[in-house]
C-alpha cells in the first residue's frame, strides 16, 4: 500500500512516497513554493523516481501553506502536526522540535510517546525565518546555502541588534561600510536568528532530544548558534527538510488503515 505526503511551502515543495507506513519509496524537493507549479512538479518527479503511476497511490495527504491547492489530496493537515510526526519517525527520541521554514518559525514540544503537547509559531514577521536569511544573503552578495560554511571563518562577535528585517538590512549595510568581515557579519546574523527562535523554544520548554527540521536546519551556523542559545545539543536528521511531507505520508497511512478497518 502506497501513501503520498506532499508539503507545499512558501519557497519549496516536498513530496514523500511511503510503502506500508514504513519504507520510503521516493522523496523529492523542488525550489518552487505555493502559487507556482511546485506541487505538480514535485508530484510528477517523485512518481517518476518510484516508477509508479498516480493510480497506484492509495491515499494522498497534503500540508504546508499551499496544502489546499493540491487537488489529489484526500485530506489536508497542518504542518505543525506533520513536522511532529515526521521528525518522530526520523528521530524516535525527539521531545523538542525547532522548525525554521521560509516564512515562519515554530517550536514544538512532544510528549514521551511522541504526541504533540504544545507549540509556538511566528508567522507574522520575517525575522527568524528563511526569508530573513535570503534578504541578508542578497545584501552580502553570497549564496544563502554558503552562509553556514562562511560563518565558520568568523573571528569576532558582531551583534545585529535589529530583529526587524528592514532595519537589520540597513544595519548589515552599515557594517559592510565599516569594513567588517563578511564572516563576522554572517555569524552575527545567525546569532540574531537564534536569539529570536530560541525564545520560542524556551517558551514551550526545551527537553532532550532537541531536533531541527526545515531547510534552514542545513545551515550549520544557525544550528551552532541555536545550541549556544538554548544550551542543548541539536540533532539534524538527513531528511530534515522532508519532515513535513514525511509526516503527511504517515498520516495518510493512518487514514488508510482507518478506512480498511471501517470497511
């Protein structure tokens, strides 16, 4: 039995095909978000990777900002629930999850059995999100995916005081004008994001094991800064960016079992 989880985010679309609720058949990420061809593109790509047709999918479930735009989904579910379920599959000991997405940041608290107990979400301000890093990368003329490596070259702590993206942009430009090293500025940007997001984590209560999900989790500089702020080691699973789509595929499996038992 094959289930599909598709996570249509603000900047990327992710899909996971799951067999019998356990084995990942195929997984795919495309850099196209809601309002684009992202959902259809990632759907077609993941089918091709698995070598199956749409008719072979027994249940499809969607999540993310654009979850209502994927017509093949039988159900839609919030990304908070999906990230909790997906991360728990990847890291069974997870109790605290920090998810930094393109347009929001979330901190989730899980019970010992993996049930979602509480969460805090920032989706009103770009500070502490992937969007914030995109803006800063553009100002510094670096690739956002290179920021983690560059920050490792930092030799001096620079504080970015403004949490507002617009004012922080001006502050970074001022730092550049003062001939501060780009590596030091990026480290300061990472620390700024970490301070913002760690506040959310501390509000839900940080309990080991702490896991990061979302695309920003691939930024080693952010992870280091977060560890410093919360005082806990952070695990980053290989499929951190696919946690939402994986969770959706797992929920789809649960729904499929309910249907079979009801029948």
